């Protein structure tokens, strides 16, 4: 298949980085199209951990062209550090990187605003300036990377925005504001001049290529600005809704794409917001420690709970998913019993849908189906025949409830730790 889309089917942190790394070997181009450095995709290659925040994960394969598309907001300082880190490790990046001339930039004053807003009303953001950068974009006060070609215009836009933020800080929040226009101007231009040759019209690049393309989503469907648990969401369309507006490509372009959702065998969430199946006691702590559930971007401990099939089916329907990939099945290996949410109870009534209302989703109680644990090791298995019957039953339940097949299990953090249940690629690498 020439077009593959990998999306998060939960609240992010599903293990997309490892999956994209694994599958992008079979593609020529990988595209990130929304979010910013609030994303953190972790991949382990030959025992070495890579955490990517802005670069597409496929860039770890030396034949792959990595694309940062227009729907992203880019912190040039973070991007520079990320490029340099990979090149220090012997991986050439700049010669294979394409950056949309339409991307909006995350500026230091966005981070100042992010901290102030979070202090006033905690959403649980990463404090990386992503939300304010999108606010400026839609408020028509954003600065796009193409604006840096015209240095005079760039300085004028910067000066106007810094004055605007300074007034907010000092007159609304009564906080000091100490950012210097000239310092920001010079630093941004310096980095821009290093990557100027990588800046291109990504819309034209993608519509004219005959190469195979993998599209890499960040965060997850339940964090989508429109379809997620608003207001405790990210600032972009982290579902399939972001594909067209994040790339400029017509919806018809994706009509022959294969859409795959990545979901954990249980559920996690970072930051605030409703979480019907959250386990707050000993079981939640056990899941967190077994799964190593700490944010790759912030290091914050993730909230943990049982798999929510109502929410997962909602993600399947919102995205029009063709299949699922389940990660971290091995984290459940030691449990005597495993619960799965198959419905919600709201005001004494059983419902089978994911509510839009923040009030409703905050009040629902999960209706569980209890399965017997398989109590056998699945970590690192490479063959379907090694999968315990209890684990097979667990996967069958997911498939029956969501209506789509589970095509792969990720059985550990390493690149080679996976097992195909249904092969979707014409060829696959032989790991040995």
C-alpha cells in the first residue's frame, strides 16, 4: 500500500513511535502533520533510546525523507537540538528533511503565556507553548517560517506580538515580562539560516511525488481538539480529521489510504481530564510501574486504568480505522483477572457511546467485563503460536467490540519485539 496512516486511538502515549519506526522502513516518506514538541515518540534501536519531539519517527531509517507539514507548530530551538543530537549519533538528517514553508513557529513568548494560563487554570499542558502558538495562528497573529525570508517584516511581526504579550503579562496577570525583541529576532534568524534549504512547499512536494508515504499522527484521538474530552485536549486535530488541514491535501487524496490505530492493552492519560476507567489505588500503581508509565516529554507519571472499549470503538469510528495495533500486552501478563470496560452507566442508565459533554463523561461509571488472566510471559514473543489462549481471547474481545481486526501486537520496546497477527505489507524485514 502506497499510503499508510498511523494514529493514536487513546489519550496519546500508545507506543506510536515504535510502530511508525517499524513500519516506516517500508516507506519512502514519513510525514508529521499536527502538534509540536509536546509530542514525544520513543524508539529503542540496538539498545539505544531515541526520543523525537518534532522530527518524524521514520527519519531513523536512512532512506526515509522526513516531512514536517503545515499543521505543525515548530519550536526552531528544539528542532535544531533534535537534528544535532541525531547527527551526533551518526544519523544524517538535514539532507533528508523537508519543512513546510507554511508551518507556524513557537516563540518564547508563547511559553510565557502557556505558563500563565496553566497557573490560572490547570489543563495539564507540557508548558512548551503549543496551545498559545495555535491561538496566535487562529487569531491571525502567528508567524510562519516563510515570514523569516523577509527580515524586516519578521522583526515587525515579532515586535508587535511581544508588545501584545507584554501587556497581557503586566496588565492582566500582573507578572514581569523580560523578553528582548532583538535577542529573539537574532536567535530565530540564526537557526532559520541553518535550515533554510530544507524549507519547501510541502503541498506541492506531496502532490507530485510517486513515492510511498506514511503519515504519523501525534497525541491521540481522545485528545483531538474537536472530538476529544474538551477542554482537556491538545490544541490540534490529533485524529484523522487533521490529515487534510495538516497537509493541505484534499480528503480525496486519502481515499485509498490504509488507516491503523495504535492502542495500549490498558489505558493511560497524562494531565487533567475525565478518565472513566482510572485505577487510583494499588492496581493503578502496579500498572504504572510494570508499564514504565512516565511521560517521554515531561517525565510526569501517567494515570493508569483498564482498557475502555467504548472509547476505543469511538476512536475507530471517528477515524474510520481499518485496523488496530495493540501495544504493551505483556504488562498484563501477571494479573489474575483483567477487566475491560464494555459500557457506561450514566444516571442509572447503561449507555454504549462516548458522550460529548464534559459533565457526562466525567460522571459515567464503567461497566466491566472480567476476564481471567493468562499468567504467562508474552514479552518479546515473535510467533503467534506463543500467544497464550487467554491473551487470544482478550484480542478477540477487542476485535468483536470495535469491529476491526488487530493486525499486530507490540511485545516490548525494542524494534524487533512484535508479532504480526495479519500481515498488511508485501514484504517485511527479517529480524535476527
